[in-house]
């Protein structure tokens, strides 16, 4: 398959899909994600003075190889904030993590494929280094039902599923 035909297949197969479905192809169903990420994604209101939770969501998407544009779009759709600040944060952190070659332990995220906390390290370092103080899997909750405000989140998730088509 040539690069052009792959691009056509990739874009045409995603052109009628829901944004949530596309992200779930990368990460698995939302109910398999860490509950803290789900809460931050749907409930938390980011601000320039409170960026740590937004950075955790960005690290989760980045570490699990979700393209920046899709991750930012999903965040804005789920959170209801289409702010310039959020877009700038996604752009900044994806850039920093992508371009640092030798810097270790820049962030921590839950790796969906490995099922454990992993460091975001520079590109020349170990990309699957487990966090040494790792919380055991039993200490991490998953899914919407274990997130804060599960009914509110499920309602918002359903709205995003219905309204955000690529």
C-alpha cells in the first residue's frame, strides 16, 4: 500500500467515526481508563494557576500515543472548555516531551497496554520504565463508576458520543 493510499484509507475510515470511538481505538473503552483521568477530563476546570491535573491528562494521552490534535479535541469536548489555554498546554507538553532526548522522569502516566505507571522519558532513554514508587494496580481505580460524579460524567460522555463526529 502506497503512502497516499494509506493516508486515504486512514482519513476516510476515520471521517465518519465518533471522536470517542477513535480515542477508544487507541486506549480501549473509557471504562478501562483510570478514574482520576476520567474525572479530570470531564469535571476539572483547568486554569493557569492550577495545571497539574491538566498535565496528568495530557501525559496520559501522550504516553499512550494519542495524537495531540485528537487528544486536545476530546479534552475540550468532554470538559466543555474550548479555551486557548488548554490548546497551548497540549501543544507545549507534547512538544517538550517529544523533543527532550536525554531528560528522565518528565512525567508519569498510566500505560494502558502495560497496565502500570510509566515515566515519560527522553527519546534516548527507556520508554517503558516503571515508576519506582508505583502504586499497585489495586490502588488505582478504573472506570466512570469509580470517578467523581459518575452520573454527570456518563451524561456528558453520551453527549460527546452523539455530537463529536470526525
